[in-house]
């Protein structure tokens, strides 16, 4: 019965549906859930750092229900998007309602879109990788599939990784550096792969070209069917979605650094190179993303069996509350800098 807790994650898309359906002050429903209710419940519920033993872990890894919970997010996401587009087009909404619906939809693009896409993007099955790219498309962030898997996981906690935030770096500067750097790195990685395989840059083997075509087709379809205004709002929703991802990137590795060895290489990625959170409600809503150290230890480990490490640094708050605090850099630095220095030393 305790495995049923992951059905709670569907409250996130339900909140976006409610926002679109109800309008008014409820237009911000997904924001209320993600950044007010979840932080409150994160603080009320006790932290849980227990792990499963090996036999239970193996059974959970093979249980299809955990995979189906992820797969269902694809039709749910696109259903919400269609509902959002049609409501903007056909309803006489106030400006604040349009922004509220866009904020709620953007949060869902970032959570059940990019976050679930991230989980499936680490799977080996072609079908699951396809679903990952489908989930990343509404955020216009399919290049994340390349950069995250081949770039971030290799270079995390070093200055070579644009998705690793630096000590005293405001989140707003990090957004620009990570968004631009991640996109350029994806092109670089894909070009290097094509050159290594002696494949043409202009071919169906170039994933970055295909991702670009998919994004243009997605945006063109919105503009054609729903109009230019809805296209602009949808682009804002996409931006909110990928900035939510980048905000998670910011808090996950803030200030943490791998030591450089004498031969110029870096030490292996260790549990001390990721900020974790055992706040259970946030863990459920993000499909255990907050147990991030184990994800970097073995990126193919499924979300339902990710482990807690005692040596992994813990955020004082859950991910949603930490994101809110990071938006006020002086507060964030005051809270996190002493912790970073203690770990790095």
C-alpha cells in the first residue's frame, strides 16, 4: 500500500487542470500547490532516510506499476496543453488569469514534463527514450537529453559543467549561463559524436537537427491552430518550465566541487557532490529526484529505489522551498555558504 503514495504526484497536473477550469484566483493553483502547500507539508512531515534492502529493491525495480506511473504523464501533459491553448483562445480572460494559467502550465511542463522526461531519458529502452523526448518537447528543451546524459553527468561539480552553480553565483546569472551553455554543449557533443561515427552533419542521425525541427513544428502548430497570442503565451510557459528545471539544477549542486587530481583529472563523483533532501512530500511529487546523490552514482537506477547516503549533504528545506529562497540571493547565500565551505573543506 505504501507504494500508492506516488499517485499523489498526479495532484500536480490536477492542480493545473483545476487552474484552467476554474480561472480567477485559482488560475495560480499549480503555484499554490508547488510553492505553498508542498513546502508547508515538507516541514510538517518527518524526514525519512531509510533505504530498502537488496531483495525488496530488486522487486521494486522490476515492478511495472512504477514505470506506468511515468508513462501516463505523456498523455496527461499534452491534454493539459491542449486545454490550456483552447481556453486562452476561446475564453475572455483577464490578463492576470492568462498569466496565472501560463504559470500553472509552465510548472507542469517543468515537473511532469522535464522531470519525468529526465527520469525516462536515463532508461535504455528506445520506447522510454522516445517518451522522454516527447515530455521535453513542450519546454523546447529536447537538447537536455544529450547535454544532461553526456555532459552534466560527466562534468558535474566542476567548472566544465554549466549546470553546476558556483559559490556566490546569483541564480539569475546562473540561469543565463546554464541555458546558453547547456544548449551549446549539446551541439558540441552531438557534432563530436557524428564526427567519431563518420556521419554527415546534415542527416537524420543528427539529433540536434531533429530536435530543432521538432521545436519549430511544435511552435508552428500552436501558431497555426491557436494564433500568435497563444503562441507567445505558450513560449512563456515553456520558459517557465525550463527555468524551473534550471532552478533545480542550481540548488542540487550549489557551490560543491570535485577536487582536481595531480594528473589534471577530477576525483570520481561522490555523494558529497549533490545536495539531497529527505523531505518526503517533495520527494513524492518529484519522483525521488531529491535523492540526487544516488542518481549521480548510478544514473540508470530507477526512482523508486534511489537511496539515502549519510555522507550526502542535506538541504535544510525541501526542493520547492529551497528554490523560493534561492530567488533571494542574500538569503540563499547566508543559509548555504557556511554549509558549502564545511563540505568543501
